[in-house]
């Protein structure tokens, strides 16, 4: 008895101390809230059905979960300065509950709302207030060097916690079904563990990061996992069944094993059930929780995109990194030149290069350029318009002049639609250096220029037949123009505009007659192609 | 060089792409500023400078697509005297097979009259190979018959020369056997075969290079 009195006195003293510290907090935060937070809390606590609070505390539900499940508004108990121990003692004080055995971790939220977790080094961490967690996050953001103008906070918790909660709630509804407070407090959905934690951390985080929580590409994620959550759900359910035997709710035991197991009742820790005659027992499906959740703090930016058009001036540069047997083909790639110049300016982890179509390594990309999209993963910084212009100049000013860039800009996810447009349906314009086995006549120049919207049939070129389906593809040559080259009777430039997907080289030399017609067959002689340049990739949007 | 450039600019106007000009006209209607058209013209000129080649650098007769992209091999007297065939192998492993110019069939006075792919157990022209994995392709040995080439007096069996999957036969030869005369080494090819790397190495040892073949047949 004396113990109780003493502890009551101690807790009184604690409460006084807490309240006075709260008072200090209040005077500081006074301008934000209409009433002092501590008073709101005390009022809320005193309005709770005490016997229920006691019941819950005795089966190991933590104070925040108690308040939450009984419908208290989150801003009342989520003030960032309200510490764990303070909330706990306020509840115990008011309801006269004395916790006998130490429930380390909440049987519903597994310690999440008690701000207890195991970190990545397996150390047990017990935070006193949400503010402390916000500090850890802010440190991480700073360490990663992120430049942000907003953040989006996400919390993920094991499904297990929701299962705990719903089985507790249904137990409570049965047990207290006739009581008056039930309607008001329980039947409307209670705030979730995730939302409470987010609410508690958001304000201090906004202050520390000096920015607002919003729908942002910068994500802060608290990922909670629990060993038991990975266990065989069959195992869990069997354990579940075992304990449910004996409730008046008539949950039938389907499993004979469970009946046998039930006989060893003495094994069960009695503190998890409240045996009250005539009333159903309040249970949570798991035993004393012996392990808290594992928490990983993550902060990252979702993909940012830069789009533009590239030009390729070299006949020895591939579009993407091309390596065969550890040897690089060509001297460089468009992808690497552009990516390696942009990635450091964004301080990102990685990049992915996408282009609207492609050209061979020995084909130059000139004229308006080919649209491309560069995806940057986890950029620490979104480049400004000015920086983007600098990047463009830098790439265009590179000494080796292999690649050029136009219209570089940061875009949102609409960048993808721009890419898709350029792919299948569009027309492409080329200039080919052609040689024929006899002198070029004026007639030839004329007849070629008269061929408009000519359909050709191309069997899959032999050079790609090893990796593509053998098909016959219909393609359209929209127009052609021969440009004579002075001092040569057998070489000329062929300008042509074709449907996307047309193999130009094969259209010139005929590919063993497998492309019909071909320049050779039209001019009635042998034709060879020496050089090819892409001079335009037509896009609707421009 | 600059003279050449001037000439080209003039020629470009004559043979210039009508579509481009039309587009420029439209642009003019929408944006009646001189500078837009000037810019477009300037860009075209800049582009054009890139396109025109340096003639001096170009060879009189360039290598053909086949010479450039394929390695040529020959099988003289394959299975029978006078049965000279070629195997053109692409860097990707695919082999185009056909009649070498020294094949006996070309010496026949009447010329080649017909090509028949219905030899052996099946009609080679009837098979359909589909998909990237080349499903339904028949696996043939190097001595498997591909087709029969008929002349007025005689007929000759053309064989694979390379063990592998038959991807395609040149069906045009059925209606146009004269392709063998006009260009047996291009439009007159017989078939395309895909050997496994190991099988290729085995057969390669028994084939001759172009140089060796020329010496053998005493060609220029």
C-alpha cells in the first residue's frame, strides 16, 4: 500500500514537473494554439471511459494507441513536446492504473507510436518526443545534401499492425457493446497509426527543414518492418485459432490440434486476457511483443526528367553504350556524353537515357536533332533554367564535337508523351551518299523526283535478321530528290523522306533483292550507299 | 572548295526539296517576320555544308555492300565436280549461299531455265520461319539439297554447304531464274542459313577464301 502512495506522490510530483514544463512550452507555443496544449490533453483524458483505458493498458496497449483508438483528436496528444513517459503517466494517474509487468512494446502498434524501434545497426532506439525523430530525418537530409523546396512524408508499417488493430476493435465492440460511449468513440474509424505518426512529425520537420510539407518529388519515408510479419501467415492463424478457443463468441475450432493445445491453458500468460464473467474477453492476437519494429529512414527524390534534341556529328559514336566482349564499339556514345554531363549538375545517383528512335553508329544525326529524355534518379538538386542553359553550352562546346544538344529543359512526366510521339508514326528525313554502277542521267534525276508516296516491301534486312523476326514490312517513301555532285558522274546525294522504321541502307543497295523496289532496281543498275545522315525527325509538337 | 560550295547552293535551289519550302511559306504566313525565314535558310545552309562530301576522298569504285559487310568463302566442286558455290558470311553469323560464277550450270549453252525448290523430303520454298527464335526453321546438314537448277540439257543440285537452320530461300528464282545469270552473287542468291557457332568453325576449315578460290580457278 505504501508503495502505491509513494508512487502516487512521485507521479504527482512528476505531473507537476511535467505540467510546469508544459507551461513553459505553452507560453512559447501559445500564439499557435487557442488553448494550452496541456489543458486540452487533460480535458480529453478526463473525458475517457476509465475502465476501458485500464483494460487497454493492461493488455499492453500504449498510451498514444489508447487515446487514438478511443477517438481522441490527434492534435491533442501529438504535440511534439509531449514525451512518451509524460503521456503514459497522465493516463495512469487519471485512471489509477498501475502497470505491473513491463510491457515494453505496444501490442497494437508494436512500438511505432511509442517512438521505439531497432535501427539498421540493430540498436534499440527509444525516442522521447516526435521532435527527436524529426531531428534524425533532418540530419539525414543534410547529410545527403538534398536541396529541397518541399517534402512529402510517407510512413509504411507492417500489415500486421492493422490486423492487430482490427481484431482489437472487434473485440472491444463485443465487450462494450451496450455502453453509451461506444457509439461516439468507436464506431467512427479511428485515426491510423501512420497518420498519427505523420501528424506528430510533420510540424517539427517543417521547422527543421525550413519548408512545407506538400505533394513534392522529394520523399521522406519511414519504413517499418517486423520479423513476425514475415512469418508464415498460416502459422500465425493457427496461433490465432488456438487462443480464440473458449470465447463465447463461438469461434469454432476447425483444427483438432488447436483443441489439444487448448488443454494446456496454463501455458498462456493470463495478463493478456481479462476474465470477467459474462463478458467476452479482450484479446490481441499476439503475445507480449518481444521485439519492436525495425525502422529505416529513407529520403530520396523521385525521377526528374530532362528532355531535348541531340545531334550526332560523328560516324563513330553509338547512341547508347555498346560493349561486346568487354570491348567498346565506337569511341563514345550519345547516352554517355549527355548523361555524364548532366548527372553531376543534378547530383543524382544514376541516369537512364531514352530516345525517340535510333540511328546506326555510322549514321550522323543532323538538322533538327532527335528527341531524347534523360531520367535522373534521386537528384539532390533540381537544376535551374540557368544551369540547364549552361549544361547545353558545355556539351555543345566540347572539344571533340561528337554530339550536340538543343532545347534542353527540365520537364515533368509529360516528357514521356513527347517521346512516344516521336516513335512509330513519324516521318524521318535523310540524306544518303549513293554510288551507281553507271553515269547518272538527267532522266534519272527526273524520274526519282516524280516518285511520291511510293510503297516498298522490305524483308527483314540480313544484318538484323539474327535478332528480329523474319517479316515483310510495307513502308512508304514520301519523296526523293537527287542532288548532283559536281565532278562526279556516279556519286550523288539522295535526299528522301520516309516512314518511320524504313531501312534506308537496304532501300539503296537492295539487300540481295529482298527490298523491292530499291534505288538499284528503279535506276536499273547496281547502287551502293556510302554514307547516311538523318536530317530531320519530324514531331507534331514542333 | 568555295567554288564548289557556291555551285551547290545554286543546285540546291533547283533541286531543293519542295516540301521544305512549302513549310517555310506556311511559317511566313503565321509569323510575318523576315528573321524566321532567314534563320531557317541559314540552318539549311549550315546543314548542307555537313552533307556534301569531299569528292577527292571518295574511291572511284567503292566496295559493294556485300564486300563491305560479308566475308566471302567458296566451296569448289562441292559434292560433285563443277559444283562451285559461295558462302557469304555476315558478322552476325548468318550465311548467304549461292552459285559461284564458275559453276557448271553457267557453262551450259541453253542457259538456266528453271529453279525448283521441291527437293529432298520437302519443298524448301514452302516453309515459314517465324519469330526472333526462328521457330519452324529446318535444320539441315551441309550436304542437304536446297534446290535443283535446270538448264536445257542438265540439272544441278545446289546444297547448303553449311550445317544450320534454313531461314529463307530466294523464291524469286522460281519466277525469275534468269536472276542467276544477271547477278548470281546478289539478287540470285539461293538461301540464307543460320549455323551454330561451333558448326561454322567446323565448316570454315573446308572452305576457301576469295584469294585461294581465284588461284584455284585461275581467275583474274
